[in-house]
C-alpha cells in the first residue's frame, strides 16, 4: 500500500511539472510568434502560463489524455519556433 501511494504521488508531481514546463513552452512560443523581441517579457509570460497550467492540472485533476495533447502542442511549438 505504501508503494502504491508513493507511485501515485510521483505520478502526480510528474504531471504537474510536465504541465508547468509545457505551459512555459507554449507561453514563450506564443509571445515569440507574435513578434515580441524583449526577452524578459517572453520569459515572464512563459512563467505565468506555466504556473497557470500547473494550477489547472492540480485543480482540475487532468487526465493523461490532456497531458498527451499539451505535450504534442508543446513539442510542435518547440520544433516550429526553434
């Protein structure tokens, strides 16, 4: 039972961290796509979107399918945006 609880907590933390990193990638890619040239604005918006997506992952108890969809969008924006 202890190992099951640890595995679930590990999965939950991994989902939150993944959603936060994908949010940062999407936020910074959108700002770069708009044409913002100030690096600090791109980083701040990326961090804000990452925090919002991490909070949404905790509050909404996001299933694995949303994790797959957001990771596909984040990967696509990383490839296209450079």
